[in-house]
């Protein structure tokens, strides 16, 4: 069997919780790139904006670095992992301080050409 070319794009330290990104990634997994772009465009989630930017980057990588046909690309793998958490304090009653954890995400998209 011949080696299947893949194009990868990564976005690190994105300021959105991985749980929220995972919901959108489940929608676009194993979809052709044009359909995935349409899903991201019309889904009202905060994670769609950085994912759309990442998908455009992966398409550009496939086209320019690997000479792949853009019409035949699909999302083979998409994963999200948790990055470092930003710890912030919020003042509360009677001089207490409550901690707020601002989570970050590392997102990876892998595109392959359909046979």
C-alpha cells in the first residue's frame, strides 16, 4: 500500500475550555473540508472561530506544502487537549477570595485526501 499524505495544523494555548471545543470537533470529524467549513460557519459556538481559522491553515498547508487536491480533502483526525490553566482570583464576601480557572486548549487537525 502507498503512503497516504497528510496535512496537519496545530493551534496551541487557545483561550477556550477543551470541553467546549470537543463538542464542535465531534460535528466536523470525518467530514469533507467544504462541508466542515459550512458547519463551522453556521454553528453558534465560540469554538467555531478558532477552529475555522485552523481549518483554513490546514487546507493551505495541504495545498502549498504537500501538493494535495483541495477538492478531495477530508478531516481524518481532530483532537483537543488541555493546555495550562490560568489561575485568577475573584473577591468574595467577608474578605475571601475564590479561585477562577481559565482553561486553555491545544487543538490538532489532520487532513487526508479521499481515494
